[in-house]
C-alpha cells in the first residue's frame, strides 16, 4: 500500500507479508531491499533481493501506480469528504405546556452537536437530546427539547439554542423567542368557525327553498280559487237567466 500527503506531495510506500498471523518479510522502499524479521524468511529475502525486475516492479507500483489511484479516489470523493451543508433551524412547540424543540434539518455531514444555553452557559437541566436522523436527500436532522413550563415569560430571552457543525467555524445561534416559535396548537382543535359557517349556509338555503315552495303553493291555490269563483258565477248567471226568461 501507500500514503500520499496532499500538502507536501510526499509518498510513502510499504509492502509487508505475513505467515500464520505473524510478520514474515517486508520491503524497504528507500534501500530497495527486503527485510527478514525471522530466520525462516532469510532464504526468501536473498532470493527476492537478487530479482531486480521484481524490485523495480514493486518500486514502480508503490511510487507511481498506487499514489495515482489514491489521488484519483480522493478527487472522486472530495465532494462528499469536504461537503458541508448548513441546516435550517426552527423552534417548534405542540402546545403552551409542551417543551420547545430546537430543530435543525438539512445539515451535512452528521458530525454535529446542538444544545441549549442560559445566560451564555451550557444548560443541561430539563433538556432532552434527540438522535441524529437521516433525511431522504442524504442530509441529516436533529433536535433538542427544552422544558419551558417552569420558565417565566420574562426569562425566555435568557435562553438560546446553539448548533455546531464539524468543519464550520461559526455557530448557528437561535434565541428563545415566543414570537418565533411555530406551533400547531390551533390546527388540532375542532374547527368551530368552519362548522358554524357551513350550518349558516345550510339554513339560508333551506329558507330560500322554503320560500319558493310556499310561493308556488300559494300561486296554485290562488289559481284554483279563481277558477272555482268563475264557475260559480257562471252557474248563478245561468240560473238568473232561466228565471228571467218569459214562459210561452
């Protein structure tokens, strides 16, 4: 194998062979000779020392081929090895009596820490640390909860949440501010306003429908009354005509 120093470009190569779990023979790259730590390896050492082609092959591999592969793999993996993504940090709370969660998501790599401070000092009382979890996009998320039920409203400003990411100098600090806390308290309650609105619309539609039904029935009854009135008048006139007609 080999090691490459990306700052000095120095290459260190090594070749070691073992037998039955113990070192048997090793190659010294600087002298171009083999080292036998045990008497049993002396015969092999002398044989390989005389094989100049084999020694030249080992030198070429350890000083040229191996370092080139190392550089290539480092270049391929540099995006992942050197990548740093800062998170989005939010303050979350389910209800006024629930703990406030300092939630960070979207950071990379997963070498991160997050904690609460009070008056600039690390605060561990009434604090619950969550695990670092994977996101679907390859980034990570984590949270740390602070029980605020015993914290006075005027003392909230004394607390802040600190997020630290490996390889990033500046910390992300989020002040504990009630106005910045996102809560789903209202969304979990029964939607009284919506129900009242729907109920009012239903009543209004029922009243409109009832009015039109009443009006239609009233018109029908009026027509029936007028028709009956006309028939009675005709009968009366006919009877009066018969009574007034002279007899022969």
